[in-house]
C-alpha cells in the first residue's frame, strides 16, 4: 500500500514539474520595496551537445547534457541593480519604505578602495570585478527582497542558454565577421564595457552572451571535467570546495573572437587580486578583473529552503 502511494506521489510530482517547465514564460521581476526591476527570459528544458571540437582541449569531448527548464536574466546585471546591494544609502534612495530587517541583515561587501567602474560608467552598464562570493551574496540579497531563489548559472546552463538551439561556434553561426553585430570585444569595444542590450540578442532573447563582460558560473574549473561525463548527463555541476579556479564564460570587451565562442571556457586566477594590498585579500573584489560580471538564473522547480540556505551560506574561504 505504502509502495503504491509513494509511486503515485512520485508520478504526480514529476507531472507537476513537467507542467511547470512547459508553462514557463518571460517575466519582469520587481524588487519588492524598491523602484528597481529586471527581466527574465524563459529557457526551455532540453538536451544539447556541450563542448566543441574546434576549440581548446578543455572543451572536449563533446558530450550530451540534459537540463531542466530555468529562467535567465535578459541582460548582464547592471550597476543600477548591484549598487543598492553594495551600499545602504543607494538602497535607501531606491526604496519606497523602510528596509526590512531580513534584507538589512544580509552582509554587504566591504567598500572598495578603487573606483570599481574603472571609469567605464554606471547607468545601464554591467556591474563588474566582483568575486563569485560577492555575486552569490547579491543573489541572497535578491532572495531576501523578492522571496525568489536566484543564483548563478551552472556552466552547462550558461552554454545551453548561449547556444539557444545552435550547434555553431557562436549562437548566430560560425562567421566571425558577424560578431560585431552581437558583441563588444577586442575589435570594437575601445577597451571598455558598453551599455547592455546595445547589440543583437540570441534566439532566446538574451543579450551580450558573447562579450561585454565575461560572466560567473557556479562551477569549479576542471580541464578534464567533460572526460568524466557519461553518454548523457543530467544537470551537471562541478561544485567547488576551493577559491581557484572557477569557471567564467562568454568572453569580454578585452578578448579576441575565439575566446567569445559558446563553448569557450576561462578559469579564474589569483592574479585577479594582484594589486589588492589587504591581508588577507578581499573576499569581495577582483581589482585586476574589470572584465568579469554576472548573469542570473532562476530554476523553474525551486529548491528546498534547506538547499537555498546551503547555497547562500557557504563558509567564506580566506584568500591569502
């Protein structure tokens, strides 16, 4: 009897998950209690070939990956959204009432000793130079503000969303000469970031997946991670237990075309804090990495409260 009940429960749960994935649509997220909002694009569940035979060795072997549906932010997180998390006075000026106690309790980054825009501008410009820890705490701040679990994409989710159904080197094809229509990179950026969504989006409505700023994923960088994959893997993630190296995707305004490919991988590096005079070095900032930013993901099937807390509250690893 119990076995039959559990079997029926599992069937209903799976059916509800599939129904939720089919119904996912684009939406605008209002950040409760503020004047701020951001747009999320629905990314359908599916299977794709991850990696490339035309890139570096760490992109091989090409292997099948199956992913659940999720939403991804339409554009890279901008300073307009990020600064209210960084500075309480910015949050107050963007709020329509008192800051709730649960929001105020979220740990804010230490004030950077440099201009972290590096003179490249703020309005509609991608926020940059934050550590992965900083990016995750921003997601926690959003959770406290909205009640919705936002996180960084896994490496597989990022590539799947970037490809948007394509199998070519870029989401628009293999012709590098067309990259200037879709991306800010070394050839056209004038060595700086640009306002988001100024170039053409991919087929799933995501802007700047190639170039502008490279984007954090949640994964540890393992050059041979793909070689460990089976014939087909489901929702893969290389959970990190150390600070370096972690995976960054998409390439930036500094990079050459080949480093912006959908399958291209970049590993984070301690040299990104080379000029940081603090001991231990900052948990929050990469003063030598003005090329790194964030894009958000929301899974269609929300994790448990316990899983959410575990994601946001991982112990800080000191960087010496």
